[in-house]
C-alpha cells in the first residue's frame, strides 16, 4: 500500500509558487511522444473491510498531437470488481480531451457506465483568459448547461504533466498544484501533491520491462512519482487523500507500473503493449477554427 505522506504544506505551496514564477503556469507543453498504451488491471492490496476480493480489467490510453498544436487524450478504463459475496460490478469509464498547447483551453468529455447503465457524464470547455483579472471559466454542456468558475492557478492535465517533467529534470522533489480535468460532473478540481523520486537509470540495465515497445524506452529518462489527490475547499492539514496514484513516468509521456490506491483497496496497472504513433504536425491554420 502506498504510504500516506504527512506533507509540510507550507513548504510545498512555497515550492509550487516558485515553480510557477519560473513559467510553470505559462510554459509551452513538453514534446511528448504520441502513443497508445494497453494496461492489464488487477487487484493490489485490499483490507478485510473493503468488501473487494477481486479486480480484473484493461485500460487503453492514447495520446495524439504535438507540443505546438496541443494534445488529444483518449482513455477507456474497464474493470470487473468482485465483492465478498461473489457479485460482480462492471465499470466502464471513457474519457476524451483536447488541450491547447499554451494551456488556455481544455475541451473534455467523460462518460461512465456501471453494469451497462449510464452512471455519470460530463462535457464542456474550460477557458483561461488574461487581463486585469485573470479568469478560468468552464462552460458545461453535460450533465447540464452551467457556468463554473475555477481558481486562477488551475492546471490542466497536459500542462500539469509537462510541469512534472520540468520539475523532475530540475531536481524538484515535491510539487503541489490545483488540477482540473473535467471529471466529477465537471464542477470539481483537486489539490494534488506530487512526490518525485530518484531518477531511474537508462540503457539495458534499467529496462522498463518486457512488454511490446519497451526497447524504445531504454534511453528515455524516467522517475518514480506518487500523486495524492485531495478534495479542494476543505481543511487540508489533517485530510487524507481521496486517492493516490503512483507510477514510473518517462520524459516522453509514457507511464508504467501504475497503482491506484483508494485507501481500503488498490488497483495495479501493468503495461502490456506500447505502440508509438506518428507525431502530430504543426499546421499554420488558426487553432480557433477547432
């Protein structure tokens, strides 16, 4: 089970502010490698009171685009969860998003089915505007038309991922950020605290695994990372995370050795297949035509 870190929040927020002042909020996206990754899902740890006795499933993640024209992410996360009575619950989560290269705009769509019935959906656009009073506003289409305002220091997903790579390469060990991805009916953001571990070596001795495509990662720098997600708007000093995500993060955007810890149980994601896709081009056309 992932340890529950007792973060020194004041120090972390000071570090986050320092990173932001060095262009973390305004920096261009890191040039990630477009790819498709397939993970097998299984049960990790489970406490006696969790009621969970088994998990199986698969996650397929796809990244397309470029650092100059923005990135599109598509993910499908399907699990079959078994309880102590042997009953199974099938969950099917489908996420899609496009994020502009300068992190001004995020377009997202998320749908979740449980036992083939629609359980949740969200769709909308988040836009970051500048001026005398910067604003991050969200125009929701689903589950209902609504305007939502977010804190001005919000990070979008690819912007956050890019900043984590920059932080790791700079030797930063802890990073805090408010993160918004359009989930939770599009109205919620999380405070995230990231712990960045010692960089892995490169070359054959530091192989990422035996999965298809692993050889392409031999020369790519990577770091172990653990991100804790806290509910925003509450007293955070004594708050336990809503969940924690740990993984090995490669500089080109590939992740392996996934673990999602919900407290009473965790889910492991084992990378089984990695396919690199053609890199996106940077057309001269105005991106506002999207």
